[in-house]
């Protein structure tokens, strides 16, 4: 099954030169391929001479400012040294549009990549907390984590089977083998898990050590899945080269072999994470509500998930089912439907689908969600120009130009995606926004993170609007808040991005 490559830029921008002696290119290429070949064909690679490097050092350290920078930057983390106190003070947790009930407590994914499961369950829990009159409540992230690991293992083996006719060294097969499964995921993957397995309160299936620190079980499962991949490819290769008619017997052998592999993966997960509640089995949940009343709820995980509803809060299971992912990927034209080849978790489940829009449309939809009282799941590149201790994400937060005389924002958003400089790395939740009182434009956003209360303001972060423009890639919104023009994108045949495309990254 083929995948179309990423499109060329839909709008080329001019090449420009500045007094820093560099040629700057925005969203485009320099010249034609033939021109580049002509320049490089007869060029001799240039090494570095001792005299040149010595001259650079001498010139650099002639400046007293650079000698001061040497003392400071060599003795500590450069980001801490260059952190702007003024920006930290300016980015206050003050907002004029805020959802009426944010939910609590601040969650903690610990040493795992489960941010997408924490962000999504933090969205789901708000209606349940109001329905059951709770001050503090968490859904079990570990429950979804267990089933996601199992489903992704099965998904991986199916991809190995369907690519058995490709060379082991092909880019696609190597990409599959590089990371057979990960802790990360996407909104449509959450939907698949909840639709099939439901939800349970965290008290009924709390984190085990390996849920909160997943590197060891990932290593074990990776090793087994790669081993299984070779076995399956060999089985299919020998079957195809056999002179006898493969027929049903070969299909049955393949099915039996894969089932044995999945049984072993299930055993690893059960012994390291603990046996999860049955999706269709009844559970009993006992709790004390905020009025001090002891209560008991009996349900099944699937029924519990379908019963997300509160008279005070319009976020219901049906609302969740119609939520869509808006993305801002400036490599592609706005109003383009996109998907990623071979990216998923549940075989037969919902495909990963993105509606590509401009940032103005994405932010407008987020504001509409917040005005209606809905929290917003979003994906970003959280490590750029941010400080977890301060809980601030702002383009001016770390003054690299002050310390190094260089800017780290020389490339635009599309170029950062193309070169691997940026991609979605983390999912969080928006619960408030501040609009400028004079312009009515978005100024900053309140962010609920899943790194515990020891970071930010008791776990809460603030994101500048400029940072959102550059490093937010996705927001999940109710389709009812979109214009007809954006809704109609869902009727398109999607552009299929290859598995290694940056939009295939899992938050």
C-alpha cells in the first residue's frame, strides 16, 4: 500500500540576504537542481585549519561580553543562565476566558510517554467529576496503556505481514522495526481504545511501577516484536517459494503463529502491569463525594465510558465521538485532509485523520471551545523555548542571542518540520485564554500539564500566543465549532503522508 510524499511548498517565498553574510530562505529552495549541481560538482571539500580556528577564538574573546559569557555559560546550563526574568514575571496566570470547572488533581505521567492518555482522560473526567460531585478524580491511564500496548503489538505484526514482500532494508520496513511501538499516541488512537475497552476509575487499576516507568517493558517488547518480525517474514517467504499450493493451511499456520506471539506479549504485559479489568465485566467503584456522602457505582468499563454526561456540562460521550484533530502544517495548503500511512493502534479502528488549517482557524476553534466550557486537548513541541520549573512557554524566554550572538528562530515552522528540527512531542490541555482588551486578539493560554505539581505553578503552565503560533501543531475540537468550509474537508480524499513524516510523530 503506497503513500504519497509530502507536497512541495504551496507558496514559495523570496530568497533574501542580510548583513550577517548568510543567504536566508523561507519556505522555498535556492535555484534549480542543475544550478546546485554546477556549484558542487567541481568543488573540493574544505577542512578546518588550526590558524582559522585560532583566529576565531581570538576574535571572540577580545570582546569583554564574550569573556563574561564564557564564565557564565561554561559553569551552568546555558538555558538557565539565559532565562529571562522579565518574561517569567510578565507571563502571569491571568485569563479573561476560562472554563468553569478544570478538574483535578494535576496528574503525573512520571517516567513514561503517556502524555496523550493523561491529556485525554483529563478532558473526559470533567463531566464525570460534576456528575458524581467530586473534588478530585482520575481515570485510569494505566488501563488504556495496557490495552494500547497490546493493540499496538498486534498492529505492528499486521504491518510486518503486509510488508513481507518488501526488502528488509527498505525504508518502510526499517521504520517499522526502528520503534515497533511507543508510549505515545494520537487522539484517534484514544478514541479507538475507549470505544473498544471503555474507561475505569484510577482506584480500580492504579499505576504499577512499569506503567509509570516504561523503559524496561518497552525494551523487552521491542526485542520480542523484532524477533517475531523475522519469524513471520521467513514463514511467508518460505510459503511463497513452496512448490505446493499454500491454500488454507498456510493461512492457518500464519494465524496460529501470530496468535502464539500475541499470547506471549499479553503475558509480558499482564505480569508487568497487572491484569486489567475486563472491558465487559462489571466493576464496583466506591467513593466519597465532595459533600462527604459515601457512594457506590456498579458498571462495566464500556458502559462507564458511554455514560460520560453531566447536566451542568455538555461534554458527553457523543461529543467526544465527533471531535476532530485540527493541525497546522504549513508544508501543505490549508483545508487539506491528511492521514499517515500505517499509523494506528487498533486493527479495524478509526484512522488517524487531520484537518490542516491556518493558525487563525485553529486558535479561533480553541477559543470557541473554551467559551463553551470545554477543555482542549492539544499537541506541541514542548521542549522549545520553555522552562518546566517556571511553567512558561514563550519565544522570548531564553535569550540565545544575548549569550551566543545567534538566533534559534532562523527557520520558519515549515522548514523546522522539513529538517526534523521540530515536531509534536507532548500533549496537554488548554483550560483558559486571555484576549487583549483593545484588539480582542489571543495573548496567552492556560495549560494543564501532566508532570505533577512540582513544576510550573502547582503543575499549571502559561503559553504565549507567539509560542503557540510556532510550536503548537494540533488541537482537538468539537466539529460543531467549525465552519462549513472546514467541516467539508472531511469529505475529501486524504493526502497520505509516509510513516516517517513528522506529522506521524506520537505525542
